[in-house]
């Protein structure tokens, strides 16, 4: 009987907690989450593409300003490409994947020495994710999460 009462209290407490959480908006502090990540997957073998160099730029007037750069990790990801401690403002950004060097290192020809992905950050979400599905003669990208 004691176990049933304990389970009932835990269950009702969790339900009350979840119900209360639904009414309180939660906003992640901007310092806690980097606003931009990228991921590269090789469609030829279905594996992540490690060691792909990536740059991030922001459109300023008629030109581009370099904000950051990185290299994909063993999972093909750069989890925090945006500069730390800087807020992402609404605007147009360009992520450029330097794929030519990566393909050369893997002794594979390619038609795309680099792949620029230009997108607009409209401020509707706190985090943008730009995945790249890559093959020597084609690629695809989309707005990830």
C-alpha cells in the first residue's frame, strides 16, 4: 500500500509539474545556446563527413563579412559555428562548405569545390541548423532543427 501511495504522489506531482510548465513560457538564455550549427553527411556511403572546412559570413550592404569558421568533427558536425557571446541578428547569412579539399583528401573527383548556402535568419527560432547532404556530383540542403 505504501508503494502505491508513493507512485500516486509521484505521478500526480509529475502531472501537476507538467501542467504548470505548459503555462509558463520558457526562453533559453542566448548565452546557453549557439544560434547556428551545421552537419555534413556523405550520401555515397551514408557516413558523416569529418574535416570539412566551413565559413560563416553575414551580408553587410553589398558585401559579406566573415563571422567565423570551423571544421566538422567526427560526426560531421560543427555544433557552434556562430561567434560565442554575439547575438545573431535578423539578416542574410552565407555558410560555405569547402568540399573540394575534402573530396581531394578522399581521392574522389567532384563537380563542387565549394557549396555556399545562403539563408535568412528571421528571428523566429533561437537556433538555425544547416545540414548538407553531399555527393561528388550533387548536394541537397534544408532548414534543419
